C-alpha cells in the first residue's frame, strides 16, 4: 500500500470513528487513535528520514492536509456533541423556579443554654458582669486559694480528675474564676461565672461527670448575709415565678463562712408537699455563703474592710426544676423529640 493510500485509509477510519462517537469522551478517544503518537499517520511520519527531499516534502504535505481534515471533522463533531450534552445537563439538573421553595427548619438554643442565658440575664440586670476562666486549672486555684489545703478532708467531697504527672486538673467547680477575678481587680466586684466542670461522678438520672455550673460573687463594703438572701430571693422570683420564696439552711463549704444550702418552693406543689419534693414542700437548688476571710486574704483583700458573698448552682439541676425534667441524661441524648419541646 502506497503512502497516499495509507493516508487516505487513515483519514477514512478517523472520519468513521468521529461520526460514530456518541459523546465528547468517545470523540477524544478517536482523536488519540487518529492523531496520537501510535496513530498510522505518526508512523508514516517516522519514515520521512529515509526519503529524499522531494518525496519528504510531498509526504509532509499529504500528512498535513490529512491532519487538517481530521481536526476539522473533530471540531465540527465536538461542537454538536457538546451542545447536546449541555442541553441534557440543563434538562437533568435544571431548577424550576416556579416550584415552591423548600422550607428550612430553623434551629433553636438547647434547653440548658436557654436556662443559662436566663440566669445570666437576671444577674446582669442586677449589675453583675460575666467572667470566664480555664477549664484546666492548677491545684492552687481549684483548692488551696479557696481555703482547701492539700490535706483537707473536704477534698474527698469532690472526686477530682487530675492530669497525670502535673499539678493540673479539670476544675471541679467554677469557683477558681472567682479567685482569678479578685486577683485581676480591686473591690468592689460583682461577677457571675458560667462554665463546665468535671468530677468522677457516675452518669445516672441525677449525676454526670461533666456538667455546667454558674456561680456568683459579690465583694463590697458592708455586705451581709441579708444581702445574699435578698439577691437569691430576687433571682428565684425571676426564674421560678413571682410567688417564689427561698429558704437558707445551715451547711458547710470550705470557702464560705457561714455557709448555707438554698431551697426554693417546690415547683410542682408550690410548697404543699408532694413526691417530687419528698413531702417537704422545698427543693434544694444551690449552695451559698459569706466569702471566707482566708479567701479574701489570699487574693490581697483586707477582710476588715471588705466582705462578700458567693453562691453556686448546677444549671442542669435548675433546668430540671424549672422545666420538669426528671432525668439529667435527657439533656445530653440529643433526642430531637425532647429538644423540640423547648423550641
């Protein structure tokens, strides 16, 4: 077969493949077979080195013409196939703007976040500012600065998670932030401290190894226990209802003296007595007391000039009381039916 016949055959094969291509991908495969390095015309071109100048010029002319014919046929077919594929894609992926839009479900805050923000709003309305601190603390801030020395038996009341080989720990309460806040400024000081805390507690209906607290601290001249009770009574009325009352029972905390457990009237029976409150009519919601003089001295405050009170509550416990939730685990199970009830 002569060079002319071989070139004509290559062009005919290429045109046939171009016409048969049903997609731009198939057309590209035809391009490679017709014009690639292993194509028949490429092999003919490799023979040009053994030809004389006249034959080489003639073969080169024929190869160029053949290549131009194939490329023109490819371009023409590619335009048709591309247009077809674009039309199919538009038909398949197009959006009918006349259809009604899809309703997007809007989220809402978690019930614990709602309660936390409600508590914060109450105290901010009283003039407190929000303070925050690290969740990984030193033993000094978590215990010693709060009048709990290393050998104090009260440490057994808080089963602590320590970082091995260091004096660091996951804070067991938000009280260390009170120390940070007092170190950072001179009195008077009024702060409310929300945050997560950690203890080696079982995860059951009323306990969790990770839970949320919110504490308050007020230090000023002439503050008394009556100021503490009045503040907590105002808080209870804002959160639990205008008829709420508070009751202080003597207790013991290392960083307050005197100390008290704070009760509110049972939300269920309003003080009449029921199974929810153990027939007492009262439910405990927090601990509180006057800031211990040793804590004031630790941060450089003179307890002869300044007095203060502190209180702390578990947000989950308050939420359970306020929302009627019997099991603390419900807040963490992400059951959409439960969460939707507070939308």
